[in-house]
C-alpha cells in the first residue's frame, strides 16, 4: 500500500509538471492551431536561466531566500521574452501560410534553440541546486513524499486556478476566447489579435519556465536536451486531454503522470518513453478529440 | 540594384532606431545564456562580454536584412505575375531546349562515371553517402512534397531497412541482393501497418504520431537486447557482393558508389513517373484540398496510404544500403534528428521538386563535410535554414513547376 501511495504521489508530481508545460501547448494551439514545437525548449531555457542566475547570485554572497526569488523571477521573465520573440520571428510571418509551413518553422526553431544552448553553454549534465527548502512538517512522511513534490503540486494547483480565472473572468481572457473561436471576427469587433497571441505565448512560456525550475530542482540536474522529451510528453498530455482545453490539459497530464508512474513501478522502467508514445498513438486512434475535447468536423 | 535599395533604406533614421531596438532586445535576451557560463562542479563563473557585443552587432545587421527581405517578399506577391516569363530558371531553360539538354546530360554522365577515378576514396565515400540521402529524401518527398503529409518518424523505416539486412545476415547469412527487396518489402509493410491507423489524423497530429513511432522503434531497438543487440549495435555486416568476388576496400567503395548511382537513377525515374501518374495527381490534389478531392471521388485513405508506404519503401532500401556501406549499425544512427536532416533536405531544396531535393541533399550533406571547422554549428544552421526557408521562400531553392495549361494566341 505504501509503495502504491509513493507511486501515486510520484505520478501526481510528474503529472503536475507535465501540466505546467502542457498548458502552453494547449493555449497556443487553441488560438493559432499550431503545435509550438519550440515550447519544450522554452522550458529548458527557463531552467538554464534559473541555474545561471542562482549560481551567480550565490557566488556574490546573496542569502538563499533572495536567490530563490530572483532566480524564479529571472527564469519566468526570460522564458516569456523568448516565447514572445520566437512567435515574432518564426510564426507571425507565417500566420496565413499553410499549416505545414508553420509546423516546419516550429521544428526549425526548436532545433535552433537546442543547439544555441548547447553551443553557448555545455553538452554535459549540470547539477542543479535544490532551490526548494526542506520543510519541517514533511519530515515524518519523507519516505513517501518530499517537500519539493509538495511545492510542485501546490504551485501547479495555484497556477491552474489563476489561469482559469484569467481566462474566465478578465478582459484579456475574453479576448483570448474570442480569438480562439474566430480570428477574423474577433478582429472585426476590435480585438487586437496580435497582442492576444503575444500574451498567450508569454503566459504559456511563463508557466513552462515555472515547470522547468521546479522539475530541475526536483531532479537535480539539467542539460540542453531536457526540453525535447518533456515537450513531447506534455504534448501527449495535452492531446490526451483534448488539445485547446485548459482543464483537459491538466486532466491529461495527471492521467499520463499516473500511468507512467505505475507502469515504471510495477512493470518495467526500460520502456517508459515507449509507453508514453504508445499511449499517444492509441489515444489518437480511438479518441482523436481527447478526453475533454469536442470532435469538430471540418466544414466547407 | 538590390544593394542600392538596401543602402537607401539604411539611411533612414527610423529604420536605424528600429534596428537599434532589436539589437538591444537581443542583447538582453541572450545575456544569461551567451554571456555567463557557470561551472557548478568547480564553482567558476565565466563572463564572456565579447559575445554580447557580437550579438548586438549581428542582430543590428540582421534586422535590416530581415525587414528588407520580408518587405520584398510582400511586394513580390504582386508583381510575380508580370515577370513570370523572365523568371524561368536556368534549369527549365536547359530542360526545355533539346540542344542544351543532351550535352548537359552527357557531361553529367561523364562526370558521374569519372568521379571515383578522379577523386580520392574519401570523396567517393562521401558522395555515396550523399547519394543515399538523395534516395531517401526523394522517398520522403513523395510523402511530404507530393502528398503533403508531414512524417517526422521517417527514419524509423530507414532503421527497419538497416536492421533487416543486419539481422537477416547475422542469423541466416542472407546476402545484400536478397535482402534489398526484402528490406524494401518489410519497410513497405511497416508503412502500411503504421499508416492504416494514423492517416485518418489531421496534418499536425500525424507529425507527432509519426515522431512518436520513430522514437518507439529506436527505443525498442535500444532496449530489446535479445533481438537487436541493444545500444552496442551490430558490427561486421558484409559489404554488397559482386557475383561472389571479394573486392578490395577501394573497389568495394567504388562499387557501392555505382550501386548508389544506379539506385538514385532508378528512384528519380520512378518518382518522376509517379508524379505524373493518376495516383501522383491524386496526391497533389489531396495536398491542396482534402474535401474537394474527396468530393471528386478520390479514395482518401487509400491514396494517403500508398504515399506513406511508397515513401517507406525507399527509406527501407536506403537503410539496407546504409547498413552494407558502413558495415556497422546501432540505434544511435536513427534518432529523430536524422529525420529532421532529411526533412531539411526536402524543405531547402523545394518540396515536390526532384531537382530541388537533389540540390538540397548536395548542399546539406556535402557542405558540412567540407566545412569541418563549422561542423558543431551544423544543427544550429539547419534550424536557421528551416525557419528562414519557411518565412522567405517556402517553395525551396528550386521550386516545383506546377502543371499548367497555357492558352497561346495563334498568330495569323
């Protein structure tokens, strides 16, 4: 039972991280119907920025609380800036081009960002400092859950609630929903579509950065390649839940996190990634619209 | 002329201000990653301010070029119609004129035949590799260029072909020529097996599923030690046989080279014929408008499936030759990046155009070989190529000539 609980919580943590990344995918897809391949790279850049800033500040002799605060802020700001720039360079000129072009451009951007970090930094795994402190009250349960896992689950929940409120209640959220439904019509009623798209990229990148720091500090090491697999898996999660839907992304991520966790815990850990991909193929075959998505038929 | 316009634009103060903003933005953007390098093991921090200056100057210049080309592209959309005639490329002129075409073909043939005897063994080897890429890129061209299906797991079929030869040879001692059709056939079957469930999906889902499939194949090859010998791969795969003669290294390389020339010619011939066939036209129609195409009575699933399976067949054949040429394979040769390199070749050269794909392969495979100094920047440049090609010239270097009917005025 204890082993089950451990796997359950491990899966929940995993799922929470996937959810933070999947949100960016799902929001961008909802608005411009593009799989933002570079999203995983944005997450990786967030983790790298946090690591660099934290190391510099620690070296300069700043206290640990200040380091954590500034590292988080820097990572989020930089990731958002990267997300914004990527959209301006690689996607905006292609907004009216065939979807295949935008997709290839996205792949190119992903390839570029990965190699940019590889060349400017290093190809080795870098140890990542544990930015999350050990809480006193977790001590008695430390064999099943760590404090970083608690922080991950809590922050994902908070981000999720804030995001739902943003989309449901604010004016920006309304503009986003309008753009997602019909870009031209939204433009006609005075929505600044370009700004809405930029905002979406910025929000998605910021949540990805948060996910990046949390997972890096949980796992304890990063390299330039972490974004790729995480990005693909988060995409699987987004598709599983029904791409374009925010609650769907969260549900899909949790389902994926649990299945992966139980699979590796009870069956075998060699085929963990195979399993995730197989899962994706099966979902797309049997339920292409995802768990919470609506299937829409194309009309002429 | 173009330079003159560029210079005239440069003078404008507004433009300079704009570029300055871009430059500052990028200096800010690249600051943590380009300037600071931390070594967390030794606890050293390296400051590289030089990089910041480079980024600043570089983006300043590039932002001018970027805006200039973007503007030119937008203007080009309008006056494209008028100078369609003058834009007919050198290649089309050669193709159209019999007097030019025949000498050119002869020259090309002589060069191809003389190549391994004039140049060194190393060059011949590289050229053979390049020809393998041409063959598989032409296969991918069927899938992406003609049928418009983005297949990111293409390398899986390449792996299927390569492992087919390696394993059949290892266990049953089958020779190259026996396995070549078997490998192609197995890849074809794999194409159908994978294609059947996933081809109902829309374009971008298809890309992800094929990517997932490619990774599944690679991970299985890596982990299933009993079947594929795991990450250590399979060594001592025999080179292709020539009627049972044992060839020296030099001659076997030359033999592989000519084998590839033959295979490439065969591929070009088949793809060219396919393009104009009934099924080829169905692919192109399906790429342009799926719904209209179905309304015209084209069987969507069957047509897509043929494209997928035929593309896979060529990857399978390429894989068999690859295994025979390198005599050693392991799963590391079949990562997703290999798929992306092949995709790059097709995109750079021009989707759907045979001459374009060949040019793309020459540029992307030969250039990195000769520019060894820049080899670490190879993937970075590939990324840039994909983005810039899509933004500025989505039809590629040598764009596909669309079949059109022209009404000519009859002179009286």
